[in-house]
C-alpha cells in the first residue's frame, strides 16, 4: 500500500536532506587577530549553513604549519600566503586555490621604539639600511613573512645576512618581543599595526598596503592570502566547496558595506579579545586598516606574479603555473 504524504511534508524532507542531513563540515585554518575574517562573518550570519556546509575554524598561527596540517588531512582548507603555497607546489604538493580572504598585502615592517631610523623620512628602500646588523622578527622560519623580509632587503641591495632573522610567532607573542626590545624590528600582520599605534612600542616604517616597498610585493595585491584545499579533496567535495564559495561571497558583501562597520567591529571583538590596555582600540585600528582587503576572488595575474618573483629570487627552482592551481 502506498502512503501519500502532504506536499509540505515532502518539502520539509527535501529541505532536511539538503541541509542538516547532508551538511559537510569544513575544517578551516584561522589565525589570531582578525584572522580568516570572511569565515567569521559567514558563521555569524548563518551563511555557511545556508549554503549546505558547516565552517569550523581551527586556529593555527603559522602558515607553514597550516599547510602541513592540510596535507596531513587534519584540516580541509588552509588560509595561506601564496609564498608558502607555491613553495609546497614546487616540491610536488597537489593543491587547489579556492579563493582569497585577504587580497591586499598583509605583512608590514615595524621598528621598535628607540631604534634609530635616520633614513625613515626617506622611505623605502633607504629605511632598510637602519636594520643592518639588527634582529628582525618573523612569524616562523620559512614563512611568507620571512620571504617578504628578504624581498624588502633585496630591493634595498641588501641580503638576509645583513640582519638576524628571529622566529617570534603571532602577534600575541611578537608584541612582547618587540616591546621588550628582544628584537629591533618585526615584519608581521595585523593587529600589530594597532598595537604599535596605541602602545607606541613600535612604529610601521614600510607598509605595502599603502604602496610602500618593493614593486614585486606591491604587485602581489589581489592575492595576498588564499584559501587552499588538497586537489584530491577538492575533486571529491566539489559541491561542498562551491557552497563554501557562495557563503564567502555573501560574507564579502556584508563586510564591505560601510553601514556594517559597527557590526564588524563587534564581531571582531567577540572573536578575538585583546587583554591589554587599549585592546578594543587596537582592534578597531586594525579592522579599519584591513577591511577593504576582505574579499574572496583571487587576482590570477597577482598570484602568478608572486610565483615568478619567488623563482627570480631563488626561493623555488622553477616557475609554478598558478593558473593550473585555480579551482574552476
């Protein structure tokens, strides 16, 4: 005997089968600070679930470690600068670029308070001479921060041997290092710009977000940090990753609407608390400085330029065709 159910019941069953019942959980890399902000906005507005996925953020504060975790299968999407991606692909890793998350350059060079910078008024490249013989912090050895520091030095006709490079981690550990004069300079990401402005313990001296620095870094604008999946995972989970992409583009629209700034600041404060004097102001400054960067589409020309720059600089032994990495 056939049982005929009302249309509303069939509709409910279809809805459940395409949402809660078939929802794919995506384990996604995040960073301290503003981090993978588009995912945070998507989660706050239910956009991942709306598009059939669950976006689960995992804090991994270093890009090389994040990519290693991706390749081991412990996360599904890494959030990484192209320099780390391209180096992995050059060594044989099979990866796909899904989109962006921070299109503008994310790293900037700071000088510790008290460090003499007689060339600062001359701007880049002259100011790099003020770091000769000094200790300069990066997130980790082999990180994009180190790659970009080396590029800044090269543009000033210097080499990595002209400074001592020190791994200091993310902003929560890097700020004590520079404020306590354990290092003389630092190349890192937000909210270090906010920390510097509020505490006066450091100051930004080269800011590629404002067009400062080597042309090869500035030309990377449009592909500063990308979201990456393993090629095999992308092939098997195309529908889920398409849903993820839709959620990120919807989050971008919310993020880029000036009328939503107060809500974005509230979200930033809820998802990353700075337990230091002026912490809320630090986060506000950092959000204003970086808000326009939170967009999903990658500029293919910028991504390819970064790969070519790395090959010219000897960081990889052959040019990687990044067009083949872009998920279609």
